[in-house]
C-alpha cells in the first residue's frame, strides 16, 4: 500500500493510474479507523480497479478549538489497519497546507437548506467545512466513485448536493451502517465507551427497530413520546434529539404522507459521548 504524504506525491500517483485507465474508488476519513470504514473500501472494491483512502482531521468542521484538539489521532494504527485489510491500494495523508494553501477557512455553499436541519442547527458552518474539504479532496484524488457511510446520513446528502451543484465528475455511493453484534452503529466515538456502557447502548438500535414497527400504526407525536419515555428510564443516557424526517429534504415531519420516504434520526449522549444513528422506515 502506497502512503502519499503530500499533494505533489498524490498528483504524480494519480496521473500514473489515470494513464493506465484505472477506475478509482475513494473514501475520505478523519482517522480513528474501525471496521465501519473498512466496509466502505470493501464496497468500493466491487466497482473499481484502485482504492484510495485519505486521513485528514479537517479543522474547519469543528466549531471550537477544544473539540479539534481532543479528536483522536493515531496515524500509525490507521495505516496498519488499512494495510492489514488488503482493501486499500493507497492512503493520502495531507498536511493542512495541502488542503488550505492560503487561509484555513471554509467556502460558502448552497445546500438547498439541507445544512439547516438536525446537526446544522447546533453546528453553524459545520457543513461548509465538510463541503470544502470533500470538494478539494475530489479535485485532487479525481475519483470515479466515492463512498460514504449512511450513519452520517445528513453528511451524505450534503455531499451529493455539493457534487450536483459543482457538477463534479464523481458518483456518490451511500454504504449501509455497519453494526456491532448488539446492533450499535460502529463509530470512532463508541470505541471510547466502556464495555458495560457499550452493551447498554444497544437500546439505541433496539429503539429504532421499535420505531420502524410503530411507523404504520402510530402518529409521529405518539412515536416521539414513546422514544422519550424509553430514554428517560435509561441511566447515564440523555436523548439529545429524536425526529422523523423526509429522506429527500431532511425536514422533520409531524405527519406521514403517502409516496414519501421517511427516516428516523436519533442522537443520544452516553456518559458524555455523543452517539448518532438512523434508520429508513419501511
């Protein structure tokens, strides 16, 4: 596996691969890798000749410097995990100046209102940071296909909108959430839970499954009340929000309309660790 440590090295590598006509699959990350990330590369292997990862902790996605400083970093461990997986041909590890050559600041994007829902309400500017780094990585890596996990469903929608608006020549693919045996969505954050709390956190997935069962028989208000009751009885857990939204617009709904697709979104804080999850309602 090639380790590409700056923009020039990456560009030389990409140029050689394109000359050979190779189809490139790409999934960018912020490191702290786990099996959920590897599932992106396993999916990419199905349709591409060459698989590229990137590891870059993007400063413009963070609303405060303390969160950025605390973000877990272990690049040696990440490289070993990618290498051992046998799924990745190259990993790009840019410096901040490779992504932001002048000022470390975000561009402004029009995401059609997607950025104002859910995560965007409490994290102003966050999705401009996401759009900025992903657009720049796409322009440097020049992938044919790019892969993102559905756990961050809003981010996936944002990236699709950015690619559409900018007319970038890359196809975006959502990859289903990879879960632990107890159903908990794999994430960099849930690795910080102790075994007891990780086991207890299965209630998040179990609740989403219950919601899927209630979807056709209860109103939105009744479902929200039941979810609220569930988490009020859980020790050490705080329900930050639960909502049901239109999958296309991400706008919260208070009524189920025919011919629309809905998804349930949930954020729970477990011993200070923020866990997010979602599920398509069928």
